[in-house]
């Protein structure tokens, strides 16, 4: 029976699962962060190999599976996908290799069929769409320089920006100022700015300001509310434009929402997102994926092997929790 080595590579961890062609989960493992954009492609694939050996045993040798289905962060452009694929092939990890952005795995994990739209709002923000005929709509997803706005890190930067301006008088008063001071344990928001500037604070910590932002918006803070509304706008426009490009606006289309900012299911943010889709894409069916993206990577691998619905059902049963739930 043929096998799939599924890979979900993220900035903080790399998950792998060895899956048989009938959908049986044979082994799972977790390695370090998958960061080809900073560590380089060879180092990122080293992490993948280490995660595979954690799953299969230290004596495991390539090829690890017949097919490698790697859906990873940092594969934002087709050229990046090809560089990663070539490196995996050169290591002999699998006889066949497909590499894609991890948003494709989110879509396959959360949707009831292999097509639809997925919007991820985690540390960053991205979206992809796949039509019933297999056409793809995607974005460069390189941050602000490619037209993106928001995600956890982007929201954290906005919170700090408004906090500093409230502190020095350039901006309106906002609960976000005290939220920044409390989260970082500083007397002034300016201390946080200096800590980031001199490298004493990791920029990734700004992601932790998102819960405080959502709480302030729920309390009626105008500045916080404005940021949450703009994030809802971005979650909607990325999905709606992908649907428009693929001609999916006139029919029932599942939109899978993922990433920590969305899976937290903040009542205000989710209500705003739902409101915008109802106005711009009334046939969209919003779902929040409740299974890990590794499930989507494995399903995409099984699709490549031509496995049927029974294999997909068996795979899903190997992971706890519902597939996805309505907003």
C-alpha cells in the first residue's frame, strides 16, 4: 500500500504525518519552525527531515514515503514552492513531491469538498481559492508591500502605533495605551518601542496584543473598534476577490476561516466578518476549521494518489474534533 508523508510547516513548528493510502494514520511527529525565508531552503528541509525521523524513528532513512505533500509557510510564490520541492527531491524524502502554501491545506482540511476559498488570519493574512475545475486564485502574501493588512503581527503593530500616539499627544486617547503597558510590563509605551528598536524585545511578541485589542473593542474603544472593523474588511475582501476571480460568487461556496485570530472566534470580529460576506457574497458559507492543517496536507496527498472518500473519512477519524463548524 502506498504512503503519503504529509507536512504542515509553520513559523513555530513543523508537523508531519505518515498516512497509508487507505487513510490510516501510521505515525505523527513535530519538529521546529519551518522558516526558509530566514534560515534558507536547505535548513528548512533539514527541519522537515528531523520531524520525519521523530515520527518514524531515529533509524528511518529516505525515502520516507511514496509521496510527500508539503504545505508550508514561506511558500508564498510558485518559484518558492519549486525551490523547496527541488530540495526535498534531492534528499530523496519521497518518490513524488508536491509543495504548496499552507493556506491550501487549510482549505482542504476545512471544506467538505476539494474546492472553495480559504482565508487565514494568524501571524499574517492570506487567502486562496480553488474552482471546481481546479483553477487557482492566490495572492503574493508578502506583507504590506504586496497589499496585505492585518494578521496578528500587523494588528500588534497598529496597537503599538496608536498607543504611542495616545501617550505623546499625537493621537486620541485609547484603552490600547494601558493594554500595551500592561502586556509588556512597562511604565511607558515608548519603552516598548525602544526595546524593539534595540533588539531587546522580539517583534513576534506584538502578536500577543491581539486579545487586548479585541477586548478594548468590545468595551467600546473607538480606536480599537476601528482596527477590528478594518481587519474584518480585509478578511472579507481577500475571500470575495478570490471568489470573483474564479466565478464563484453566484453559487454556494464554502469559505474556510483559519489562523489564530479567526479561530479564537471573537464575537465582534466574527459578527463583522459575517456581515461583510452577507453583503458582498451572499452565497458564501462561512466555516471555521477545527482540525489541524496537517489533515489538509494529508488529504491533498491522498487526492494525488487517487484515494477515495473512504480513505478521507478514515484519515479525518484519526484526528479528534469536528472537521469544521459554521460561523
